[in-house]
């Protein structure tokens, strides 16, 4: 089983260790499992909203700006 987590929110604060406080967070969890009978991969996606979240810097892999539409 493999789990991928993706967080999107508004950055409120951070420090030199990349600890962050995010508000209005949407967490998307994607889980991939293998069906033992058919060896087929089953992908499940779940989302949840979190009003305020503290993230330890040692768990941060990537920080990026939001995509902007060129309209």
C-alpha cells in the first residue's frame, strides 16, 4: 500500500527549519492498493478540510506558489 498526501492552503508563517503554519488547508490523500485476487491496482482519493495546520519542516518535500491562469 502506498499513500500520497498533498496539502494546499494559505501560508501564514514559517521559520528557518521550514516549519509552517497553513490556514484553509485542503488535504488530498491518494491511496494505491493491489487487489490480491486480480492483482489490479485500486486507487482511492479522499479529501478533507482543515482550518489551521502546523507542519514540521522535516516532513516538507516541496513548497510552491499557486498556478495562475493567464487570463
